[in-house]
C-alpha cells in the first residue's frame, strides 16, 4: 500500500496545535521534529481540505507543507531505542525493555511503539495514566477506545481490571497493543474496529478515550451508550480552551462532569454516568 508523507513546517509553539488540526482531518500518527512534524496518509489525500488551515495559520504559524509518495514504515525505530523512561507520580514507570538500570516501581509498563501513539511522553497520555492511578480498577470491565500502543489498557489490567477490551482503526495499533500486552504478561482483548460498531449490549465500568476533540465530540454518545450505570469516562486529547465544549457535550447526553486536570495546556476530563 502506498502512502503520502506530509512534512509540516511551522513555528514551534504551533506544532501541537497543528497536530490537533491534522488529527481532526483523521491523520492519526505523527513524528515531531524541531521544524514541525511528519504525518502519513494512506492513498491520495484531497489537499483542498488544507486550504482553511493555510488561510488560518500561514502567517501566524509560518505554516507550510510538502508531500511525497512513500511506503509506510516504522519511523519510530531509532526513537524507540533511545526514549527515556517516564515516571508517573512515583508509582508507575513507562519504559522500554532495555531500561534495566532503574529502581523498581509498584507498576511497570514495558511499551515498545511501532507506528502507534502512547508511550507516556505526550501530555495527554501522561494525564490519563496519572488519573487512572487514583481509580479502583479491581474487577472492573474496561474499554480503551483508540488504544494506540495499548498503554492505558495494559495499566488497567495491571491495576486489577477483570476484562479489558481495546480497539483501534489502525492495523499497526492493533498489532502493537497485542505485542505490548504479551510483553507485560497481561490479557487484553484487542481488535480493529470503531466505537460505532461496538454492540450496545456490552457495558463497561470504565471507558478510556485519548483521541482528539473532534472525534471525542462525535463519539460522545457512543461512550455513554457502552458505559455502565455509575461508570467512569476519562477523556483526553484536547486543549484547556476546548474543555467547555467537551463538558457541554457530555452533560447534554446525561453524563456528570467530575473534574479536569491539565498539563502544558493539554487537558483530561473525568465524567460519571
């Protein structure tokens, strides 16, 4: 399968903003660099969809892009070998298999990304992991929507969840989650699907979704649909300025807003059913 490689250049302050904008266009994997980032699209992308972004960010962000045909490959390979471990609240460490010279922590997650998002380095993953550490997962049934590397699903299982269902629309993510679950010695049911196709009869005590604002808003009713009575919903992948839209969407369908936390303007919100 051929892919288009998009090389995005912009001012550093706009990198995360433009990643979110491209995420809203359904680009789903990103490689940041000092000048901007690289992202990929399977097949041919309709570049007319970028006109609004050009008009909005060309001047303020020095936004520019180039495209070339390529074959999708594991561009994280060198980064995988060198990324530093992440410590969450002195309780949980997210590390690679080669991080052997570390003190022990109550919870250790060994995560090797392929093309997937979610090692704990990004603010949204860090926020989700930290919030999960204060939730009781014992004997809970958990869904991880848009699982990426499976890091959230794996943490839920290590915290005592009775069953964890993780899914993604990307083959790489499904494969990566299965591999990471195996390395961590936990059982996670993972498949390629979308929340829209998950059966209504399935109910979950905790639903996790770390995606982006537009997809969260689009799928909010489906999260509630699969959430058990008094179930917990954790959402991230959006900025603080988007919180009111997320809260409004959740409250309108009957969810109760609990609280939110931020990290470098990225935000996590917690709801209950």
